[in-house]
C-alpha cells in the first residue's frame, strides 16, 4: 500500500500503527480540547506520521500548540456540507413546529465537545437579547442540562423532545 490513513489519534491502531509505518502514515486526528490530548503518550502519534489531514484550521492550531509538531507536513481537508435544497428548511420547521429563528448543534451532546460552553453562551446571549432565537440540539446525549424554554432537544429518532427534558443521557 502507498498510504495508511489513521483516523482519530486516541485509538489503539493509531498509537501502535503509526510508529510501525511512519513514512506511509497519514493521520486525521479529530482533536478537541480534552484531557487525552495533553497526554504525552500521544506525542509520537502527532510527530511521526508522513502527514496530518486536519478538519479545520482550529484543530491544526490546537494540535500544534499542544504537541509542537509544526514541522509535520499537513493540510486542511475541511468538512463539507451540501447546500440545503429548496423546501427542506420549511419541511424541517413544519416537522418540528419551529417558527422562530434557530441555531443548530449537531453532534454528541457531551461536555468534552464543549456543549456546556455552547449552552452557557446561548443562555447569556438570551439574557441580554430578548430575541425569539432557539437553540436546537441534535445528537446522542451524555450529559445533564438545565432546562431552558429556548433550548430544544431533538433525539436521534428525529423527534422533538419536551424542552423541560434535562437528562439527555438516555437519548
């Protein structure tokens, strides 16, 4: 094989595989501000591959700040989304009975993903600006969140949950 692509720095195959074939290893690190990123055992995962394919400029900056691996060849792949087709936005609003402007978080609802910070910033914003904006959270939950009338949880089965729902770890 010309290349071996390792996805997510935290997994065993990356930790053990990259040192075996560093000249053919490409890493898609999937980094977040989380305790595991600071562990020294991962230094070689970030310093040995032939190249690193970051999803964003922010993940590149975070990785290089923590592991000082600026010299490893890298690029920003990015993650793309197809534009919303006409009518889909209206279908979404109708399906979930949402008429107000909204922000959407799509992903694991977890403290390690910074969702607590997102909710904190959103509630601060709402306290200052009395706008009708809603925050929609869509994803599997692993944390408990205080209820807020403008935070709406949509579970994986695409149903709208009551906004007073606080224990999203069962979603």
